[in-house]
C-alpha cells in the first residue's frame, strides 16, 4: 500500500508570511508608513475571538499595523455601517475585515457592500467577486487562494486537470471554482443536492472539500493519485469523555492510501487563510499607493 504525502500547510504559510514581511518592510521604506489591517469583531463568539486574536498577532509579526474594533452583539446596523465608513476614510487602513458570521439582526450583504472594494481584503465585495469571475485583477478570498497556492506548489501546472469542488459558498466554493477555471482545470462544483457524489469525486484529479461535514468524503471515493485539499474544520467528540477533536470534511485515514497528496486538519488549509490575508493587505496597500 502506498501512502500519500501530507501537505504541510503550516510550513508553507510560515514561508508566505516571511515573504509578506519582506514586502511590508519595502513598502514601509518607500511609503513612510506601515500597511494597516482593521479587523471588526461583533459579539462574543469564542471561535471568532480566537481567530481575531491570532490575526492581530500575525499582522504585527509581519510588520503591519493592526487595528481591532470589538463591538457588542447589540450593535445596530447603522452604527456598524458608520464604523466601516470611518475605516474606508482612514488612510492608515489598507485592509478591512469584518469577521463573519454577524448577529442575525445585521444584514451581512449590506455590511460587505459598504466596504471600499480597494480595502476588501476578504474579497467578498461584489466588485471583487465580479472581477474574479471575468478574470480581472481582484482581491481574492483568502481561503481559496491559499488552497490554490498549495495545489500549484504540489502539482505545478494545473492545466487540463479535472477538479471537483464540493461546496458552493461565496467564501470558498464559488471563488475556488473560479480560480481553478482560470488555471484551465475542468471544474465541477458539487454540493448537498449533487446526485452520486462518490462517482463525481472519483473522476477528479483535484478534490477541494468545503462542505463543513465531518469526514463526509470517503477514502474509496478518491481516484488513485488525486490531490485532496480539505477545507473543513469540524469539532467532533473525542474518544476521551468530554473532549473534542478537529476533523476535516475528508476521512483522511482512509484517503491517505489513495491520494498523491492531502492537506491535514489541523495544519493544512487553516494556517494559509491568515497568511493570504496578510498578503492581500500588502497587495491592497501597494495598489492604494499606486
Ligand atoms: N469567518 C470564517 N472565515 C472567515 C473569513 O475568511 N473572513 C471573514 N471575514 N470571516 C470569516
């Protein structure tokens, strides 16, 4: 039995952050200021708070300015839109990230639409999604761009390969499909209504799983030699009473003997997201400076 390679996303992300830090130093020399990233966190969701802390720390480590805005769950939509308007106008701020999900009484689409597309380092604004779709230069969502970087590092040229993206979210599935199409892959987007997912997955040279269902993709579904990117981060009960552990959307232990390479959970795609966010912030800073 051959065993596939485990893609070390943590190592790749560290390399990318180091590269970004060099670019940041060069920007600061030329511009006389650091690039700045503003992160807005609404409410007390513990997972979001962990991400935001980690983002702030890595932003500073990369040599950038980090601005954090914590607002209570009870914030009204108008007040949140006012904050975004302030950040749009603030010249020290090159990137604005509003941590999702937002509380139910806030219209997420309206908040995203309020962000200056030039500062939309998440790439969620319709202007950036549209540019990506037509192949214009855009700020691209961090997680799918990180997945693409890992794929190109592993496979080189992706042209002509069969890619199956499982999941059709605006944050991962749809932009991932656009990126793979740009690389001249033959792209299928599968989702919860897809019939016979096993056979759809089985034709893929590249599988990107982003559905948020623990170990849903079974090892035997994977075509021998395929490369698998597992975007899922699912918390499930561990064997030890009262403990939990993280698993992806792919049954990794089964898949490992089928794949050429696979990203682990944790330590695969996860670390890439923040590294790409820092990269996007530097890109936005350079573009704003002209
Ligand atoms: N929540 C989970 N992932 C993300 C992300 O990539 N960006 C934002 N803004 N919120 C998230």
